[in-house]
């Protein structure tokens, strides 16, 4: 991985996602997330070549592309882990990771190469209300941005650099990932808008980029995401379910589910989208044949007449 200095002692490791770190001295660093298990060799080699040992990790949330190497780092280097209360509960076990990631069978979760050996206990729980923590000899600001996951956080380094994790996406990643995952779409959008007013000298977005200013990017994604959710109404026929909606999205936007894990993830995303549309009053739930189904409301057809179509092309993936 290429190392790039962001500001002062704050750097990023550049892969298909950005993994930031803060150098607490010439030989030790605190990582902000750890990447996928598949990135482990590159991550470890890059830090070793830079003469750095990871003494700590502040993890933004318990998704595998952000905490996939945490257990390994703890076992190999004695790296300390700091996580928010809600995310630490998921990180501690396979059952917790299953809830926040896939809703697969326990056997499939344990057998997953990306999740194997991943669960571990946090050494420092970041409690609700904590806005700054001292960790591994440095002070970090904590910004709570729930929505993508239950207790997602953004982290500010002592250099006034703010790492956003998955609180938003930008640029090429947003262009190709038409359906950002959110545990709660409403809270995701609210947290994203919260970022508009946060002061920082630099902003690091995991997917993908380092920016001096993010306000226009926040507004673009918030507008696009809200419009894309309304586009999904066109995929609802007489009724829908999370499985049916996920399948319809894959067909319409030419997304390949790939494997069992990915499809489970897509279906979990589809339920979040359905719940958002229910909150807007455009879908309603009912029971038929002992199944929960969702159908459009009269308000959804009235809204369709005046809505703009999202502008990006109909290709992409869930992210």
C-alpha cells in the first residue's frame, strides 16, 4: 500500500479503500480501521517498511472491510482496540457480526474467509456522550454518526483531520455504488447532513478520497440517495418483500449478487430501503399468507408525478 501524508502526523494507506493512521511517535501508530482480511499482508508489509507498529486501532464500525484484521493485530502485536459501545457488542462474537453484516446462518458466518477469526473484545469502550478520548497517548475527537450501522463514529485526529469511515461516500465510489448500505436510511441521511457543519482542515472518506471541503459532496450524496430511494418505487408491483426488492434491484441495475454472503447483504439492505419508504408514507406493510408484504400507498403515486430521476447511470452495486 502507498503511504500518503494528509497533515502533520496523520497519514493514509492507499488501497481500494483508505486506511488512515496517526503516528504517535516515529515508530508507533494508531490505525483508524484495519481493512479486510484479504488486505492483511499488504497492510502489515506497508507498516513494517515504514518502521511502524500499530499500538492501537479506533474502529469506526463493525463491518468486515473496516475491522477484518483487528483480531490478528491484537494477537500479533498486542494492539489495543477502541470502539463505540454499540459496535463493540457486535465485534465481540460471530453472532454479533452476523447481525450487523449478513443475517446468514451461524455456520456460514464462521466458514466465511473474510469473517474467520475476526471477533475480538474491545479494550476501550467509547461510551455515549464521550466527545473526546485519550488513547495510546493521543487525544482523538469522536463524532457520532449512526445510520450506516447502529453506532458508527467519525474520528478526529490531533491534526484536525476528520476520518468519516462510511458516514458518506464520494466520487467514483458513489458513481458505481448506487445503493450504499444503511442499517437505517433516515439516520444515515441525518448523520450525513450533520457532517456539513463539522470544522476540519482535512476530511478522509474511506470510500474514497481526501478533501479540503466536503459540504458540496455531502449535499450531492444526500440528494442522490434520497432520489434513488424514490426510484425504487418503480420496482414495486402489486407487492414486494426484501427478497423480491433485492432481486429487482439486481436486475434493473445489472448487479451480480456473486455469492450467498453478498445476496444476504443485499436483502438486508433492501429491508432498510423499504423501512425508509414506509417512514415517508410511500409503502405500507400488511400480512398475507402468513408473510409480511409491502405495497405502495396512494401518496407514492402522487409523489412520482413530481419527482426527479436520479441522474447517475443505472449500473453499479451495493456498498
